[in-house]
C-alpha cells in the first residue's frame, strides 16, 4: 500500500483545534486514476466536499436499517438488507446498499425474492488453501453476486485471529497467524472490490470471543497487539485496500472498540495512513462525542439497533455545541466519499440480474477442494471405486452443514435438512446446503454405496461389518454470538465413531466443523479429513477428494490441541449461559491475553507443547522432498531459496513454509510460504522474501518496528512443528520507517 496520507500525529491535533483537515491521498485503488491523468479518488472526494453543506456531510455518517435486520418495513429505495444510506439527491451519489457477509450474500430475514445465493466454504477452509489467488477468486465471486443483487457494500473481510479454538465465530475468519490471515483476507477483499463493491474489514479489533462480546474487555499490551492481531489487519489493509473498516463490539484495554482512539485514529488512520471510513458494528456504538472524536466515521443501522441514534440528531447537537468540530464531520464525510469513488460506485452501479449459480458453485467447490485438510491416511485413501462403501451420519445423504449467524447464506434450493426454526430465536437452526456427499460419491463410484443415518450406533456398527470401507461424516455447528463450551463432537458422535471402528477397521472420518475438535478415536481409524464448512459445492468437492479425482492440498490455518488444558485459558468464563442474549451480555469480564503475540502455534512452540495436529499440517496423495536452503540479505530484505521435488507417485501440491525464530527467543513465526503444483518427478527452485515485520519487534514507545541485531534461525518446514531444515543468518538490525 502506498503510505501516503495523514501526517503522523496530525489528525488529533487538527480535530481538537477545529482546523480544516487536509484530504487523504489516494492508495492503489480501483479508481485511483493517477496513472492515466484522471482525478484520484481522494481528489474527487475533496472536490465534492468543497460543495457540501454541513447537513450534506452529516447525511453520510448515519445509515439506517435496510429492512433485513430489525426494521418493521423496508425503507423506500432499499433492497432489504443490513443497512441503507441514501445521500442527498443533489450530490449525485449512489445509495449505499449494505449486506452480509464474508462467505456470500446473506438474507437473514428472508425478505428478498432473490435472497438465495452461492456460499463459499468457511473462512478457515479458504485460509486452509494457503492460496492467495483462490482467495481473490472467491472474493470476486461473492462480490459479483452482491453486485448482481443490487448491493454495493459487502460486510466481509473477517480478520480476527483465533486466540481460542472454541470461539463460535472462528469459522468466518482465517486462523491464528497474522501473515496468513492478512494475505488471505486481503486478497478476498481485493476480489470483492474488483467487482465495484465496497468491502469492509472486520471486526476491529480483538473480537476473539463471542461470550460477553458486547461487554468484554480484551486486555493486552499494545506492542503485543501490534505484533499479532493488529498485524493481521495491517497486512489485510495493505493487500486489499478495503473501503471500510468495521469496529467491533468488545472493549480493548477497557475502551469500547468503536470509541477507542488508539485503534481508530492512532493506529488505523495515522500509523497505517488508512484513507477509508470506519463503520460501527450493528449495536456497537455507545456514545456520540467520544466515538466521533475517537475516529468512528459512520453509525450502522442506527435507527433500530443502537440504544439511541448517536450520529443522528445527537451528532447535530454536538456540532452545534462545539463538542465535535466541523472539521471532524468533514473528515468523516470525505472518508465515505473516498471509498465510494475508490471502487467506482458512481460509474458502475449494480445491475440486478440473475447470478450464474453453476459457475459460482464451481468456484466454491474449488475453494473447498483446495482447503480441505487430510489429517491422517493409512493407505485407505483414495477409495477404490469398486469398493462397497458404507456412508454414515452427518446428513450426508442430504447436504453439508454451514456456520450460523450473519455469515449465513440462504441456500439455493432451500435447507437440505429442514427445521422448524420460526419459534427459535436468532440465529435459528443449522442450515445444510443441498450438496449431498453421498450423491456425489455415487456419481463417481456407482451404486456400491449404502447409507446409515448414524442415529443408532449399534445398527451402524452392524451395517459396517458388511462394508469394504466406511466413511463417517461428523458435524459440529458453530454460530455467531455463542462459543462452544468444549472441543468435543456433540450428540454422541465420538461414541458412534468408536463403535463403527470396532466393527470395521477401514474407517474414514470426514469432519464438518467450524473449529478443531478432539479425536479420542484417532488411533482406531485409518483416515481423517477436515472438511470445515464445505459451502455450496461441498458435497462434490469431498467426493472428488475421497476418490482421488482431486488430491488434497489443504494445510491447517489453526492448531488442533490435544486437550483444552494445553490452551492459554483452559475454559471460557460465562460460556454456559442459557440464551444468546445472556451469553453476549453475561458479564463485564476482562480477559488478560498474557500470551501476548504468542498466539496459536507460537504458544505451543514457546511452551514446548505437542498439539494433536500442528498449524500448517496437511497430507496429500504424493510425497515431496525439500532442501538446498540458502539465505541472503539484500538491503533490508531477507530472501530464502530452496528446492522442492515431487518424489511421489502422482501430481500434487506442496506448501513449503518458512518459520523464523528471533535472536531474543519466543515461539517460531511464519515468515513466508509458497504454494506449488508439481508433476510427478518435477522439481522447482523457489525464492521467498520473508515478511520483515515478522522478523521484528514493535517498539511501542518509539512507535516503530525494530529488527533486532543477532542471529536469526530460519526453518524450511512442512508445518509449525516440523524440525525441517534450519539455517541461520546474522542481521545487523534496523528500525523500519513509519
């Protein structure tokens, strides 16, 4: 990202003094125009702003319910969505039609006739691809569907790190590492915005638990936050240039995120020179003056969800009283205008047309094929097409499960496992996409397959005795607003797997979960595949992987622990509250993130703890050999060069990973990787430039990244626990420019 814009330290002083605020400069956006002589997005925003009255500016900082969240009716001109903002007509700006979410176009209240859409697999599946091109393609697909449905703002881009594998919303995000998260989420955002749709980046920041999410204070040292959670957001912004950042519900170091000046002004707008606008999450605004001065630019759906319309008449009164300077209002409006122009909303208004469901489903299927992770294979996979296979459980005869909440996409064809959830509070019942693994397996292997629902373990075990192989589908529903109290499979599925494995040793377990789970039956089965929430093309993708029509290539973006006792916090306080409302507001608890930047695999490595499956782990149907690692420093760049050879029986995908250990210790850190497709017998030489901030510590007092002097260990490995090949390089140390 071009680091142009706010002069460090200038914004707060200008706002406090009520002085005119200089416009931000353009970044590398879709409508930058700097190279062809056309006005940049920033220049266009500033030109219009000069002709806007105060009331025009105020009209851009408050969105109302679009009729798809909690309003009694759809506002005039709105489509039925999360939020709607109609600018004054004389400005010539398009209305902002905002819709959920990061996996596809949502319709949570079923208010639109064109509400069904194609869903990507879960964010963890996309992160499991380690494929930035796939992430961009998936983003472009859901961005195009949003545009074809009439929307120009997609509430996507979840980048919160996995600090706890029981978080109910992890499935929306991209795992536990800031570099992987930043690049994958950033490319998803870039894909969305390539379709002339503004994407958000959310939930800023430290929204790492759902329990008590409306009140919880995530307490962490600023430097540690910059090296972990905030680094993921920073890289995502540099990669994807989102038009909006959505601040989160929780408090951060005791201040609500949407009125936290350290996050919104100092870090985001000053240090990162972010030119877009900050919108609140739905119900995350609590004040008028404090939020406005801290850096919140737009209140979301303020007429129905917040306690009061803080950026409505209350903001007008605050400006009239001098509590909020007019220059701050101009800055808010300018940032919204910048985002509108940067992705070309005026020139490319949405045209409501039918989506291409077949083509879009093919992209979702490819995402799942690349992101599913083969965790164990003792020779049973790929399945023989002439084998008599018994498929058990998981509603595999009907579809694949999805995660619940605002990321939920209404399936084309309806819920494959119908549930009467009209009487249930939000988020309702689990939704299954009608992409049945059983039917897809039958299409590849004929009629030599049978199905048992798995509701009676004894009956399933008896049927298993007659099969050549058994494939058990196990599911666990995760949902926004609720964390899981444990890491176990629900509804007796562990007992089912154990009973079937005793009856037939040739068992494959396919896990459709939004988080890691424990596997007490692991040594009794021959194969385990982590399929995550597989999305609209999930059944076909799983079948192709099981039968070898596609080779597994996913690698874990998240550590699978052996037990909750291995985690920094073995339990989640308040997680067992009775209702969604109780869980969200259960307590004003504070969570002390004493592990700092040692998140996930970094924690396991620093504490010398052995997980069940490490971050970065993934098997396939061939073998690779890596070697010849050399390191060289060129200026401030450290470049690793090595060779990868496919020494196995078939073509496949390798994901060599580079981890660095700093001279002053701590856990190893992912500093780079490369995804390679290699034919059988093929070798390739690879060069990877290590991410410099991963080599550094953040000096909070100086507000700088500093690479320490000393000897760095660089490890070429297959995963975070692999000893791999280690080389050292001595660096003199340097301080990065702001």
